[in-house]
């Protein structure tokens, strides 16, 4: 399909926002496979685990084996490439030594996905601290060249990149990379991107200008919805609290319209929900698929439909419409 909708990650086993007992059954049969179960419901997933650890070929080969042939993975780039401070703190090393060998190690790790034509995109997510300067602009250019050959999607968060929209877009276009449209709380330093909007009076889908303030380059259109929990975005008891937000159907509809506009322009649209607290991303992804007139396969636990009544009448519970 030209529009694929999924969630950011599929494994959330701990914390108040666990998916266990919500999307995944509280009592699991022997040999229960979360990824295989997830793939019964969605056609794509954004892999978060590769941000924290380099992917390894045996692992990604098993992902291919555990999912249908048309299932697509978008893979987040390892943090050493985008978050050097986080990498240094996590690894306990004293210097940021990024080399071509690191690039080849990541490439080898996702090799089975590439060989099976299962990669939607490599997601290059930078933190808000990644400001546009001559050095960072040059680094972005180098990084995109290093991963040439993959569909690339770049998430930039600081306003300095949108302050120089034309140059940023030109850099991405030179490498056929897509500028990720992000939905999250906005602050003074936030990158400026137009949220998709729908012409209520005329019922029209947004134009390319509405998509993100500039026509995004690349053969894919990549969207990430992080939620709008501004109150707990920076001040929270646990990191998962930041993503404790449920979009209303009205808030999701413009993103459905935007994805359709992107697909109509000949690009594959990849839409990922990252508001993962208590499987809210799953609920919103299902609603978004319904707005796109896509089927909603698989069965959902009764507990989930009771928690998110907007799913009532959309999904199957125990083989029946609920």
C-alpha cells in the first residue's frame, strides 16, 4: 500500500504505560510472539531498539521470519550517530569516535531487512540540542552520504533548521532524504512545521505546502506523532509519561488527509504513532487506518476496547465486531 500506518516500537513490557494486559493479552499462550501478534494488526513498525543498540544481522533476520512478506520496518539509526552525549553516558567511554566502520556495522545489521526489501526508511532522529551551524550542517551532509542507498527520513527538532528552510530542504533533497513531519508540543525552540489542516468548509485535503511548510524531498513522506502532552513533556516522573496522550479522531483526521495527499503525489506515506503509553498509539493507529479506509485485521483484547471505546465497532474482539 502507498500509505502505511503503525506504531513506534512494539515492546513495552514495564511501567504504568505497559502494553501487557492492554494490547497484548494478560494471559499469554505458550510461545506467544509480540512481533508476530503486532504484525497481525499492522503492516509496518518503527524500530526503536536499534537506537539503543546496534542492530545485528541474526536479530533482523528473525524479524523477517516472524512477519509477513509485505511487512515493512523503519529502523531508527543508532544513537552514536545522532546523540553523542547520550552515547558517551550510556557506553561509559571518554570520546566520540565515529568512523566509517560504524556505518558499515549498522549496514551489516540491517542487511537481512534490506535483502528482503523490508526497509521503509532509516530514521535519523536528532535531539533538540542539534542546532543548525556550519559544523552540524556539514555533519548532516556527511551522514546522509554515508547511508546513501536507503530511503532516509530525518527528524530535526530545533528551530534553527526551519529558520533556514531553503538550505535544509536543499541538503535533504541532494541526498533524496525526507524531512520528517513531527507532531509534538511546541516551545520557543521548536522547529516550525505547519500542522496538517483540513479545509472543513470545502472538505479538501491539504496541499503540499500545508504538509510541513515546504514540499518534502524524497520518495517517501514520513510522519511521527509523539502526542501533545505539553504539561509532562519536560517535567515528568518517568520518561513514558511524556507520551501519555490520546489523539481524538478529529485531531487524527488531518494526518489522514495529509497522508492521502502525499500518496496522491506519488510518494509512499509512512505514519507512526509514538504516544505509546498504555497502547494509546495502537488505538490511534487503528482509528487512523479506519479514516484511511484501510482494513483493521486481527483481534483486539476486550480490555483494550473497553479502555478505548472509540475502537468500538471498528475492530474485532474474539472474532466478532465489538
